[in-house]
C-alpha cells in the first residue's frame, strides 16, 4: 500500500476578506475531491485572506497510480485562474517503510 500527499502554497487573486477566501476555495476543494477521489483540506494560513496551504492526500495500491493522481491534481491546481501556485511539495511512502 502507498500513501501520498501533496501540499500547495497558494496566493489568491482579488480577495479582500476571509469570507471571500472561503467563497473562492470551497468550490475548488469540492471539485478536487469530486474529480480525483482524494482527501483535500485547507491545511494552513487560515487567518490570512490572500494566502493558503491546501493539502491533498491519497492511499493507493501501487505507486504508479498514486503518482499519476497527484500529478493530475497539481496540473488542475496550476490551471485554476483564481489561484497562483507558489509551490508544491509532494511525498510518497510505502506502508512498510
């Protein structure tokens, strides 16, 4: 079994409050979960309205599937016009490591 996650450091565009931040992030997070069948959450910088950290996690039977899904999620996030992807950090672990 393989466990993988990717963390995105994101700058939001024209957002001026935490309420606006939630209205931008909520549909993005829902679409990532629906499209890729992964766990996703805002994992940091919740008190800043223009920055956020989004974490995506996945458990898979083989590493190839895990890497493919996480790469697809990264491409999806990078293509979103309302988000500026500052960095992405990815990690994979085998369950017996």
